[in-house]
C-alpha cells in the first residue's frame, strides 16, 4: 500500500466539488496515496446493487485519483455513494492489509 505498508487507508474528508444538473462531483480525501493493488481492489469490489435511476444503478463506479476518490453521483444518492465508498474501502483494506491490519492475507 505504497508508503503506509500494512496500515489501512481511511477517508479524512468529503467535499462536493461541483454540481452539473442533478449530479454532483463528490471527492473523498484519503489519508494516504494507495498503491495499484489497493486501487484495483477498491475499483472492482463487488458491493450491494444500487437502487434509483438507471444512470445510477447501471453507471460506473468511483475512481481513485492520487489521494482521493472521485465520483459523479445523483444529488439524491449522496448517502448511498458514501455507503458504497465506505464498503469498497473496507474491502480494499481487508484484501490488501489483512483483517487484522498486519499485512497477512
């Protein structure tokens, strides 16, 4: 996990950068820059099926860019996006650091 070794990555802040129509660009700031393995696990993690408009349920997932996660989401689905990002973070941390944070998988 880059410069952190086996320490799990956490979200330290969230901002809404801009709104376009009924969608908002949301950015979750991470406390470290994840490595490629963590990023891939995060982006391809299987999570609960989304509910709502088809562009949300069938749309793409969040992108990891440096020390942040960015995603255009319907304004009405911000809580669902928070939940999904949290779950993906949990999965990536568990797979890349092990369930006890020691690096053992």
